C-alpha cells in the first residue's frame, strides 16, 4: 500500500497535479499568477493566456476531476499574486507606482527616426492622441503616457494648437493591422489640463494632462506606467528609449503607422545648453536649459524623436522582461530630428506636485 501511495505521488508530480483535491471555483496559483480551478473544457483561452504569460504546459496545475472532466488551474491575465504594500508617508506618485509594479506581467516574446518596431504589449502605457480641426477628421499627431485609469500625461504644446484633442487610442502598435485595430481602445477626452505656467512663447513647463471620459480597463496591452520621482538624471548606464508614431523620414515627412522605439542617451544640461547657444536656438528658451528640463540624443545622430512624437515618454527601462518602466520625461521640443543638437524634454520629477494635485488629489 505504501508503494502504491508513493507511485501515486510521483505520478501526480509528473502530471503537474496538486496533491490536495480542489473544487471548481477555488483560487489557485501558477508561478506568480492567479488562477481559478476550472473544468478544462471551459478554460477556452488557455493557449492564448499561456503564450501571453510565458507559461509552459508543465506549469499548468491540476486541481482534480469532476465525473466527466478534469479540473485545471485556469490562469488569469488580470493580476499576479504579488503582495502590495504602501506606506502612509509615500507621496501619491510613489503609492501609484507600487500598485502598478505589483500588477506587472512578463513580456512575450522604422518610424521614430531610425527606430525599431515595438511588439504589441511591449509599451502598454503608450497612447496616441487624436486631434481634429473643424472638419472632424481625427489625426493622431501627438503621443502620451497612461499613468492612471483616467489620465494621460503629455506635452502642453500638444493641447494648445489649432487642432482640438478629442480622442486617445491605446492597446495597438500598428494602425494598419486590421486584427490589432479590432482590439484598439479608443476613449474620448473629457478635459485638458495645461500647466498654469506654460506659454506657447517658450518651451518651459511644457507638460499637460488629459482627463478621459471613461476609466481605462487595464489589460496586457493597456496598462499604466510609473512616474520617475528622482530629481536627478538616471544613472549613466541606464537604458532609455523614446517611443512614438512620429516622422520617420526627414525628407518626405512621412509619419509611421507602427510604434517605434529609439535608444537615447542623457546629455548633461550644461552641455545641452552650450549646444543650443552655439546653434542660435535661444528664442524660446531665453533662460537656457533649466532644471525642469532634460536633454537626450542618439550619439550616432540617427535615432531621435521627431514631429508627431511630441508628448510621448522618455522611458527608463527598469526590467524589460516585466515591462517595468519609469517615464523620466515628456518629449517637448528639438531643433532638427537626428541633428547634433539634443532633443529637449520636460523632466517629470519637476512637475510631480502639479500632476499629483490633479490625478491623485486625495493622496
């Protein structure tokens, strides 16, 4: 009898079975992911979910059996089983980031100038902003970052134009892919918030927020990212990418239908200021490059943000496998795409008080 029990235990281990019988509807866990014990025939999205979460067949646990069917731990795309802890003295942006990091899921396996195409789900916080003239034709001419269920961070100058921001689009990277577009999330804009110290006569305080009519339903392809709260530049060896659907050809001014990313390197503000002065680019930044701004470029002078990328994020990569990023800065202005003059960004950490007062007013 003991031998039979031992053989049964070994067989259960080989099959990925749990040793205790569980019932349909019981909560279960597959690695770090939540699941529900479900009849195998009713876990209809299992292959897709497994591919999205990077799970193998051996990872799927068996809960038990009904009379006619096997009960398996059917994984969920919603929330990993991570304990989320916040401290009462954390500022709102930090609390929000802890919540976001606790729900990150692994990533599955040219348009920004010289950029690399982005996989669906790789930058789920990336937003395309649709603007319209009086003819009601929507053109996606700016980018943004989803930072909360109703708020998108962008540049103020995207909101102070002859075009009116009316719509955001998320959950898609290729606007010409008909299958992707079926899953695109489009939400109308309820209100625009422009930094009170912004003026179109300068490039200072170039940050804005879009308040959406409806809350975003988070998914693998639509998910917010954290704000970078450190007032200093990221460490020198940091990996930074700019992302957008902007101009990909300086000659034809053709914009991209595919989201692209381009590696960037931080340029010290003092060196950046020298570059702008040497190029005679001081009309809109008469105070020079100030602390609330940041400069970045591609040392090869090929990959850069360009027209149509404005408002999009400069992304600090924390953990690429988990899609863990921090939005360090917002694309603001530049001289010529891919030129020797670095691109100019609005430093997110300098505007935390203003952002938090609108997005998380209760703390």
